[in-house]
C-alpha cells in the first residue's frame, strides 16, 4: 500500500490531500480552506484531521509531496518547511511538484492531447507562465519552463514561441489556457484564435499535486528532505533607486519578448548541436557524447530564434549539486544574454531538485568564460590537474567553479 500526503499553500487556497494506491486502485481525499493568511497555523491541524479520518498513521506514509511554487513567498515556504519536517521525522522522501504543473494537470483531465498554457497571478500585473503537453502515457511534458512575465507581454511571448512548442508536441490536438492568471485582461489580448479557455479560476490544489506526485513516485523522482527547496521566480521584491534609474524596473521578470525560445533539447536537434559545438570548442563533444547525455536523462535545453539555433546547455543532476557539463552559444550571438538565460534555466531546474548549487570545470585559458561565471556568482573551488586535452598531445588543468544557492 502506498500513501502519499500532499501539501499545497502557494496561493490563498490552502489544501492537503491523501493519496492511497493499492494495486490498480487509487483514491485521493482532499481538505482545503480559503484565506489570505493562516496557512502556517492551519496546515498541520488539517493534516492530522485528514490522516485521522482516513485511519492512516503518519508512520504509514510513503512520501510527502509539496507544492513547490512559484507563488507567494510565505506560502511556498510553509508547504516546503512542513514537508521537510515530516520527511526528516519519518525518514521518508519528498516529491516537489510545480504550481503551474498542478494547474495544467487539472486542464489535462478535461483536454487530453492538448497543448496547455498555464498562468497564475503573480500580482503587480504580472503572471507566472509555463506551457505543457499532455500525453496519455507520459503525462505532462514541459515545453516552456516557468517564467515571470508582465501580463501585457504574455500574448507576444506565446506568439513567438508557439510554433516551437507545437514542433515539440506534434500529436497535440488542441490548444487551451488555464489558471487564474488569465483573469488579467492584458494577458488574453490577441491570443491565437484556436486557443480555448479552460478553467480561469484554477489554482494548484493538493489533489493535483498528489496525482502528479504518484507518477513521480513510480519514476523514482524523489528528493531527500534536506535537499528540498521552494521554486522562486521573483527573488527580489524591489530595486534600489539607482537600479531603477538604470532601467532595471520593479522586478526581475522575463525580458521583453524576443524570438529566442528556450525549449528542451531532443535528438532531432543533435546535428545542429554538433555543428555549433564544433564551432566553439577546440575539443568538442562527439555525437555519441550527446546521445549518451540524452539517454541518461540529463537536463538539456536549447535556445532558438526564428528557427536558428542560438545556444544549448546540458547538466547532470547529482544528489547535492548539479554539474554543468557543457554550455555554448553560437559565435554570432554571443554577449547578448543568451548564456545567462541558459544558465538561469539550469539553476531553476537544480533548485527544483533541491540541489545546493552548481558545479563546472573551465580551462584557465578560457578567460572570457571565467569572467562570465565569476560575474554570475561562481567561485573557484579547486584545480584538476591535466583535466583537458590540449594541443600537440598535451593536457591543460581545469578550474573547478561552484555557485552555492541562497535558500534563505
């Protein structure tokens, strides 16, 4: 018997759910309350009442799933903190579930084989946005990682990326949008005509978190309690006067939409990836290296603009850190922020898994790369002697750099 307790507190809806699986029978029972405050005080009593009513002792729980965000600062910390406490006390794993995925999953129940655009209200005329495709066997496939957008920029953001999402989901039989973020009128102006409205009141629920957590449980996608962390897209709530004077605005939202689309790397991209790799590396990865990375399920992303490949990155998740294996930008498109965008996606994925930071190796001779990573908060950890191949059969050292996340 599998029991998964799910917690969701990222919005004004606070909910808990208990999923029970025995053989092919799955049941979910949920409790919730609505309020802008009180999540921290009410969550554990709701958990106790739910388990008591179900006759399930805490010691019988297999895992605790929690709504990871993005969402309200305090809210996502409440669910994560309670989940960590229970996980440590009971010595069971945790399952982080994204808030936007939990919203998209609700639409997927009604609109199978659809490309789903999920949005949540981020306040200040902004939304959290992500795109998914629902596949009957694989479940939700992430097409667009969660981003923070000004509501008025959402239609342009979609228009510039829709063709790439559809290429990634050729079996899609429809297009819909779901979530409370779409209630902001600016967000729905000039959406594609084929895009149908689903539930525009939808918020993440513990039941949706539980459903997604069960699939993750069977796939072995759990984290240790001490590695769990909320997913923040807005890590600052204000800029200084000097920063605003430089045009940095109110919050670190996604940039004014360009046609540069960040999407998962697939085998179909490998011929172009290999060509770009050879253009920027003296000792490039082989096709087999890339194929092995995809087969191993490494975190892999590409940037495209009007169909042109701008850059790519591949990272390997370890228990405590995520190791950046390769990150490259086409020569004609360097120094335009593309490397930073790829690095930010790796960081988001790493934090979602509960990693404490990022790790990578850089050649000492690669002065521009060292300057970039230093600017992005990496510090030298050690030196690996004779790590890289060099010209004339020689070897070159590697500087090991690490960036530690601030989870405070």
